[in-house]
C-alpha cells in the first residue's frame, strides 16, 4: 500500500466566482428532455392535459403488495410507536428502529431480488405519510435512508457488484445517510472542500460534513467529495459509498433543532479515510449529477409527508371546531374559522392529488418528472406550513400549548405546536424554497436558453450571437402566435369535467393562464436578457404561478378519477372546485406582482442595511446570542472530539 497523502494544514476551499459557481450547477443538471413533461409544457404555454388525464393507475399487483404492507405498517405505528416519547426524549428508541428493520421498512424501494419490498413510488410515499403522522422523526429517518441515501443513487448509477454488495444490507439491516452540505457550503457546491485524493486502488477522504441526517446512526454513507485533477484522473465532485465505521470517520456532534427532535443529524469529520475505488458511484466528476438525478424522485418523499400532515390537521380541525363553542354555536360555523378549515380541506386534497399524480408518473417512467417533483416539494412544504399554522390559530391558546402540558391538566394531548415546529424544516430540507424557485425557473426557461442563450451570453462571439439570433427568430416566429389563443377560450372545452359540479372552467383558466405565464416569461427575457438570472423575485413568482396551475390540474384530474370509480366522487368534485377557486385568487395576485412590486426598492434597502445605514434602528435591545464564529472552522485534520456515532444493533 502506498503512503497516505499528507493532510493539508489549512482549508483548501475553492475560491469561485458567481459565474463559475453557476457553470458548475449548470453542468450537473440533466441537459436533455428525452420524455414529455407536463410541467415543462405548462411553463411554455402548452396545456397538455393528455399527459395526465385519464389519471394513470398502478398495476393490480402493485396495489395488492402496497396495501398489504400499509396494513402491517399501520399496526406497527399504532402499537409500537410512541410519538410523544420520541418528542420528550429526542430520540427514536432502538427497539422501534429494529422493529422497522424487521418489518422491511428500510427496503421499501429496494428491489425484491436484493431483499427489499419493491414498493412503487406511490406506495412508498403513502407509507411515509402514514409513518410520518405517527412520528415525523421516523418519517425523516426512512426518507433520508431511501430517498437520498445509498439505495437510490445505487439503483440508478451503481454497478452490479455495488448493488449486490450494498442493497441487501440497506434493505434489512443498515441505515444510510447522504453527506453533501459542509459548514460553509450549502446550495453552492462549487465551493465543496472535502477532498478525495487518489492513492493506488483507494481514495483518501478529508473534510467535514454538516447536517448529516441519519449520520449519527448510519452504517453506510454517500459522501460527495472533490477529486483533484491529476494524470489519469479527470477529477471533480464525486460520489462514494463509505462505511461509517471506517477508521478516521468521527461523528463530532449530534445536532438539535426546533423541531424533529428525534432526528439523528450530526457533524461528520473524515480524516485520512481510505475508500476503495470500487466504492465510487459513477465516474469522477459525476457527483452532482448523481445527486440531482437522485432527487428527481427523492424529492417526492417530503411532500408525501406534508400530505400526511395535512390530513392530520384536517382531522383535528374538524373534531375540535365541532366541539368548541363560541357565542352559541361551534366555532367552525363562524366564518373566520370556517374559511381556515375550508383552506385546510381543499389544500390537503390538492396536495394528495399532486403527490399521487407525480408518483404514478414516476412509476410509469413515461414522462420526465423532474419539474413535477420539484414543484411538489416546493408547493407541499409551503402549503403544509400554512395549514399547520392555521390549525394552531384554530386551536387558539391550546394550539400554542404543548401536548404534555395539555395532558397534565386533563385535556387531549394534541401536538399542534409540535407539528408546526416539525414542518418548518421542510421549507429548507432538500433545497430551500428560494433555491427551488431558481432550480425550477432554470428548467422552465430551458427552451428559451436553448434557442436564445447565446444572445445573452457575454462570452459568446458576434458570430455566435448572429447564429443564435437566426435560430431564435425561427423558434419565436412559430411559438409566439400560439400563445394568443387556445382551447381555454372555448366555452365547451374540457366538458368531461362537468358532473353536477363543473370543473371545466378551472381547466380552461389553467390553459389561458399557462399561455399568459409563457408570454410573461418571454417579455421578461426580452426586457432583462442577461440580467434575468438576477431577478429572483420575478422568477419566484413565475414558479409559484406554475405550481398553482399544476396543483389545479392535478386536483381536477384526481376528482374525475374518484368520480369515475364511484369513490367519493361528488365530495372530490366539491373539494377540487373549492381549491381551484382559492388557487385562482392566489394566481391573479401573483400575476399582478410580476410587474407591480417593491423588488427594486427592496434591493436599495438591503444595500443600506449591509452598509450600516440603519444600525440606529437596532438600538434598544440586548443580543442574547453566544460568542463564537458564525461558521465553525472546518479545517481538515484529526478529530479532537469524542465520537458521537450510535449504531443501532
């Protein structure tokens, strides 16, 4: 064995410009669209209802296996899981985790030939919604293990040998974690500092990873590290499977948060950790592409648990508001409270429609769902937070009171405030709302950049710009006229959605709004050109409009599916109608704010805040924050702390 390379004495964090960072992110995204995408077409002003209607359905055998597992999982959650205990002790008991292993819950998405259950995405998400309602911390553990941990990237990119080596372990005994974030690196992976230096048949890892969900209890880790370019090595950010008990791996801290108190999340240090080259996933430099591709379906797990949260919020809101009386009648019958309940009911219906539709499309693999999954994550996390907040308001003082306190004084222990705390992280996990806006916006304008990107690229020559201009002219000459009129202007369009309650006007609205959205995007690109990428407020509103239109479409299609199957069809139509009416009000407000907003003024205020112009406004308070740096030192080297790793056996 050759000598281990010396660890650098100081951090070797790359220094990159904004442009370089964008180029790294751009290189990692999937460049081609080989399959149709409903959401992509929606942003281009083309309402392709045929891509989602009739609603796709799972195979009978998938339903049988899925329902059988859900039955066993429900029994386990009702008899073995004490969510209040997990909240009090800030830890999932070992016996619960071992019980999940015996149940096969670690292998829900792993193929049966590797010892897994082989559930579809639809039933995997239903299982997460169920177990997450019993304990959000358990939902997070299972999701981190299977949605972004070792099983998913190996399923897509792993070799036969890697699958045969690791997937049976992940299916039954070993917990996995995904390690990308670093103390000074979040959504800007171009600055990744953890290194993997080639050394013979191994790589030697050095660096520190932050917020490693499952990292405290994990047996296997997916680690993203930078391989230096050298002879025989193309280098770049690369993915590795690392044994958590390898020499030099130290969990330096188990982190604590405002919610998800049972989350096994930590800080992990790597010091001269030897990893066999056979444990590398894909090629060198493919790490970010692997991460993003993994998240295409992996992101669906989070909104699935948001659906579960919405269902619970609806149940508590219904039961409490029928029991609690004010001024001679149940509070639900007071309009101020009733509107909140209507919002929770309609939004829960729509969220389930979005997740089930996206999941079934993922299972069929006929459509590219990268935008749909991202929209589901964005929309689900934002709307679930709003629903939980409304539930706390409906419950009043009891909503702010802890479940233990309610129990102690003889009332039902409803953990509404815990739900609010637990859900808050979803707007940050797996891509913050702000990053999701930018990610989805990039995909939404992909067609424009494909034909006209060179026109706004400062590095392109005049010849390149001339050729791009000719190509763009041909594209827009065909595309723009199609945005003027469409089926949404014909009164009888989508008449099959008129069954007692008429949903067809909502689908016609989606078609018209889709064309308006595409026109707005084109106008903005024409106006701002290369500065478009800096208009994050505008891009965020464009994406939010698209999310609402996608949710409206999914809600109508789901309502028609339930009606056609005789499964609460009338009630489903009512909920879809209510949701669409609520969503249309939000869409109209967002359209108005595209061009009438305070974005320019806000930028001026921010510059003044950073420049110290308003420090006088901060006077009159004390700062209870402790001492210490804003960002912890992540210099490579041996750990000086006790290993907090806690393997489950």
